[in-house]
C-alpha cells in the first residue's frame, strides 16, 4: 500500500502480501505493517523479531467486528500489536491519513501547506528514525509521545482523517484529553488503575 509512495521518495522497497514468504520484506531497515487490524495475529513474529516496525493499521469495528483484544479504550491498538510482536520495536505512524492523501499531498520541507503525520513510540531513536521516514515521504512528523499516546490518532479521533498540518495536529493532540474519545480513554485508564 505504501510502496509507490516510498519508491517515489527514492527508497528501496520490498513488499509481501499474505501469500508471500515474508522473510525478504521483513529483512528491511523499517517494516511498515498495513494489513487489516483483525489479522494482526497472522503477522510473522519471528521474521519481525528485532525489527523496527511501523504500525500503520487501524481497528475498524465495521470490518473487524467485535474484538475484545482491540476494543479496550485503555490500550492503544499499537500497544496490542507491540505485545503480540514482543521481539520487535513498534512505532505507530502513517495510519491517520488515507493512501490518497499520502500519495498526493506530500510536499517539500518548509512548504506552507505541508501536512503532518503523528508518531507514537517508546524508544527515542526509533521514533527519530520513523520521523525521518515521514519527512522523506513529504510530511512533517509530529511526535505525540509513547506508544500509549497513539490512542489520540486512532479512529475515532479528531486527528484521524483530518488532513491537517503539523501545527493543527499539535493543537488536536493538546485538546484530545477534553474530547469525547479522550474522556472515554481516561476513564478506562483510571479503571485499570
Ligand atoms: N487504505 C487506506 O487509505 C489506509 C491508510 C492508512 C492506513 N490504513 C490501514 O492499513 C491496513 C490495510 O488497509 P487496506 O485498505 O490496504 O486493506 P485491504 O485493501 O484489505 O488490504 C489488506 C492487504 O493486507 C494483506 N495481508 C493480510 N494479512 C497479511 C499478512 N499476514 N501478511 C502480509 N499481508 C497480509 C492482504 O493480502 P491478501 O489479499 O493476500 O490477503 C491485502 O493485500 C488497515 O489496517 C488500514 O486501517 C489504510
């Protein structure tokens, strides 16, 4: 899904669908996960061990159905993916813009209409690497915080599908705790203790 975009940015790209041997694609500097979230448990745990993995997936209730492992608002879906891919380093990014936006709205750094892409991850070096990738793809990286902060740009949030600049995304992140979804997440996290 991201292959054309990355190739246009001059990156070497290897892809794998569900019927391919994932070994070659997974032996990359960065692996982007873009499979239906309902199928995250089909991802190749061993081939992804030790790899920097970008989780670009979203849980769509309409498509995925009821999923107790994905429906808990206290846990970002990327934390769930990280728990499944325990040996990988998961960073959440590239999930909240559509493929059309990603393929058509990339701009050079400094362009006034350059859009932003939110990023969440637990390791500073990994987040920096993904930020550099986002920049190379034509978007301003906006670091939201640790992987748990990814709840602020999953569906349904203001950022998701917003087609926004970095400054607008920062404002949306600031007001997320006061949003309806933000309050649901806060209540669920308090309940978890
Ligand atoms: N579409 C967008 O604009 C967009 C933007 C940002 C993020 N996303 C996210 O990206 C994910 C995919 O969205 P999509 O619209 O591309 O869905 P899609 O059209 O249903 O495509 C899913 C692809 O994932 C492949 N796949 C499934 N399990 C796999 C596995 N274990 N290993 C390798 N490939 C596997 C499928 O291959 P087979 O056909 O061979 O099964 C299929 O090619 C979703 O989580 C979505 O939220 C989508």
